[in-house]
C-alpha cells in the first residue's frame, strides 16, 4: 500500500487540476479567512473561522479531490488493473484515498496553527481533533459514494456540488443563527453537528451538549460509509 500511496502523491502534484483542488484552493480559502474574517461576535470569531476553514478545506481537498481522483482511476481502468492483483479492495481504496487525506490534515494543521498564533488557540484540542477526524471520515465516505455516480474527472465538478453546498450552507446556518431555534434540525443535517462541535472545541463553553453534537456527526460518517459501500463502482461507467 505504501508504494501506491507514494505513486498517488506524485500524480496528485503532477496533475494541475487535482493539485489546484487539493492544495491551492483549500490553502487559499484558509488564508483568506484568517486575514478577512467573517462578521460576528469578537469572542466567537476564532471558532467561526476554524469551522469554515476545516469544513471548506476538507470538502475541497478530500471530497472533491477524492471523487475526481477515483473517477479518473476508474476511467483509465487503473482500478480494474489494481483489483486483478494481490492487493485487497480495502488496500486499494486506502492507497488511493489516504494521500488526499494526508495532504488535508497537513493543510489544516498549518492553517489552524497560523490562526492560533494570530487570533486565539483552541480551548479543547482533543475535541477539535475528534471533529476533524469525523469530518475527514464523512467526506471520504461521500467521495467514494459520489465517485460511483461520476462518469469522468470533469463530471466530478458537477456531481460534488449538491453535497458541497449543502454541508457548507448548513454550517453557515448554524454559525450565524445559532441553535436556539430549530436546534434539533440544524444538528441533524450534514455538517450542522460538526460546525457546532468545532465551534465549541475552539471557543470553549458548556460541554453538556457535546454528546448531542457527536452522535449526528458519527451517524453521518457511518451513513457515508454505507453509501460508499453500496454505490462505489470499479468498472467504468457508460
């Protein structure tokens, strides 16, 4: 699997479209949010920026890039060739997906370190790590699922848009309107529980609602894994 990961990392850097989606755009968004923070209460600004950074960077770097990569590998019959070898399906998928996850985690670490140095540091680092992990798992699962209905790498720019905007829209809804009204609905939608969880981890505060934020976040990660298992295709789509 290590050789496959190394090969994917090299191809990721060489492919301009994938490199832009996986590296440049997420980093650009992260830097923009640090130097042009969104409005809102000053004491909540750090959590708002961290939430947007994490969700946007993972959505772009893992979900869009992962879908694009998997669709490309299937279209060129690479998936079929790899599956005919000795490696298991799990090893093949991990080797193809882990490179974008590794790049994403490094990007998040760099951007959040800059945010900590220029604004505020997270109050609950373990909870923040858990939130990032759940975000990565959810988007990896949805990348595999979306790749199953994506005909080509170019088509991925279309098939990823609905979920991309849904998750970010829900996150904005939660951050800028709070959860005092329709809290159950906002937390149940994809990205809602994660957005509030990241905010709590960064800004601190009452932890009594953490379980109610973790449960829907874990549920979406599990649901994404289910969709990945049922929708992913190894053979090229017509």
